């Protein structure tokens, strides 16, 4: 009896923590401020617009020479790339 109760309790605990783990894994690892800082490291200038998308951030940076560069920052890995490349 005790053994069966123990097994049921253990299974209940395991099954209730699985959804919490998957939700935590889906959350972005990079927040808005971190994404802006990463974008400015690679493309220095004044940030004029930040838009959060499903799994990334789209950041517009006004550079010293007057060009506006659109930078994509991956919300999971923090990978930075210039839009269009």
C-alpha cells in the first residue's frame, strides 16, 4: 500500500513539473534592454525603434553617418545580424 502511494505521489510530482519546464524553455533568454545593448555593440548609434517579434527583436539604429540600419537580435541565442544579410 505504502509503495503504491509513493509511486503515485512521485508520478504526480513529475507530471505537474513538466509543463513548467517547457514554459520556461519557451521564454526569451534575451530581454529588450539586452537586445538593444547587443545591437549597439555591433552597430553603434542611436536606437530609434525597437520592435519585439515572435522570437526576435527588430531594432533600428541611426548611425553617425546618417544611415539607418535594421538589426535583428535572436531572442533565444542573442545572435545579432543586419536585416537583409
